[in-house]
C-alpha cells in the first residue's frame, strides 16, 4: 500500500474542509514515514492522554459543548505506547504506516489504540501507490477528481519515555480494494489489493465519536468515480516503497 501522502495544498483547506486552524508552519508537502504530518482528533481524547499544551476551549454558560476537533502535529508511522525506547519506536514506525482493517483488533501494534478509541482523521491532498503494470514501479498519485482534500481514517498513539520524551504518531487504516474499479489496479500481482479508508465528509465527527463496536462501519471504499490517478511528475524522486 501507500508509503507516503501529500499534505494539504492550501492553508485555507484546513478551516474550510476540516473545521480546524491551519498549522504553523505548514507540514512539508510530501509526508513519508517518520516525517511530521498532522492528524485531527476529538478534543475530548486529551482527557486521557494530552496531545498538546493548550487551554481548553471556553464554553458559554448554559450551552452544550460542541464536538471540538483538534489538529495535532504527529509522526507518520505508529509508535506503540509499549515500546522500550524512542529509537526502537522509530525503527518500528517504518513498517507501521498502514493498519489493515483486519489487524486492528488482532495486531499487537494497533490493538490498544483501536480498542481505546484513538481514532483520527488524516487530512491529505493525495496518496501515492506504485503501478506495477508497466513492468517496473511507476509512482502514481491518487487524488479526488475535484482536487479537494481527503480525510482518511487513521489511528494514533502517544509514546512517553522515562526522560520526558513524547512521540505522537499515526497510521493510515487500509481496507480491501479487490473490487474497487480504480484501486484494484495497484499492488503486487496475486496479492489482495488495498486502499486507505477515505471518510465521507459528513461523517467526520461521527467517526471520531463512534463507539468502538460501531467504528468499522465507517471504513468503506471511496467511490472510484470520485478519484483520479496520475503518474508522479518526472524529475521528482519518489520515496522508496515499503511493501
């Protein structure tokens, strides 16, 4: 599956499409494993594991608190909370960028984050796959046909070391794409095809707030007719594939 994705092309996409403030500075355009990206979480997630040093948003007296989204800088590639050291976590992160839906409750790397409801939205302009049909890998970017950003489903983790070092990290959740009219073209021949679980824009808050037992209902293939594939521009060196 994808070993990298592109951050949002315009700062205004953050408030317009995701109802969060744009980060300062903006992430690098190409987010590869162990690079800094951004995730969107339910602000209530901070009650058990603070992700940012910030004051809680004020709520008017007598008003019901609205579901607040919080944009958090995070490393691409999950660092499970149980790893012994930051160096061990960073090594593991290289192979923990994609969390298969079937491994969310069985894989030791992802299980705790999933069962604890540590879900996130990953704002991205596109994600990258290798097209192997020409005979050698052809890096290809998948975008929306309307060039609007995508919100992909993910899980996050917070690792804290004895010396106070903290790593907030995330992984993309991937789903089977064997029957997907576009994404079934990519990946190793003979292997199951996969794609990121791209969320419906109207379901962002529901995804973040859903009970664990219901959360997988949001992990569905994004319509093929709403996606477009383009080869990566020549002259731009792609990152090495992980799979």
